[in-house]
C-alpha cells in the first residue's frame, strides 16, 4: 500500500516540498560542503524522507532543511572517521627493516589477519580488498556489487573492527 499525496493544499507532502524546493536544497547542500555530490545527497535525503508522514510536522519546509543539514553532518562525521582510519592504516603499513624473526612473526600475523578478515564474510572481505588493495572508490564498489554506499561503509566498518580485534590480540601479553 502506498501513501497517497495529501489532498489538502494547506498540508503539502514531503514529495511536493522536495520537488518544489529542489534547487534551494541543492544550493544549501553545496554550501554545506557537498560539492559535486549534492545530487547524491539530495537523492539520499529523498529516500530518507519520502515515506514520512507530514501530519505531525508544524513547518514541513524547515523540517526538510533540518534533515538536509543533519544528513550533511552525518556525512562530515563519516568522512572524518574514514580519514582517521586511513591515517591509522597508513601508519600501520609503514615499512621498516625487519630481522628474520620479525619477518616470520609478521607472516604469522598476516595469516591471522587474513583469517579474521575472511571470517567476517566473503562480501565484506571482497569490498575491503577492492577498496584497500585495488584502490577502487567506495561508490564504484557499490555500483559494481549493486549495493548502496552505506552498505559498503558498513561492511568496511565490520572489517576494520575485526582488524582492530586481531591487532589487540597481537598486543596482548602472551
């Protein structure tokens, strides 16, 4: 069953607001830092709001703009976390000259890390390898697999959690 648009002109539905305010919303998103991704953010906003009922919202236009602002804040936080993970990954991957014993230990740790990554699941492991080893952008991986960028990010978070747990095991006293 689908929600029919509101028959009351005094009470517009979300779809009407998103359509009538499209250029204003896109301008707002660009100003808030969405840049070329403003259309994508607008689509995400549409997906999040299109099923919402309007009967309890006093000012629907303000509600839509607040939702757009909150979405941009979520994206900013997500990007910041990704940057921190990337920096940590870079620090982790810095190479140093290792002794034979250290190379053996590193090989064993790599095997345990690969097992931990694979234990999360084949799709998250594939996404991780495409992103980290092949250097493919998350949006391209999402398109390749027919899933959303959010799903790609969620699968990467699962892998990063498994990697962090495995690293804690390496650091634990034996």
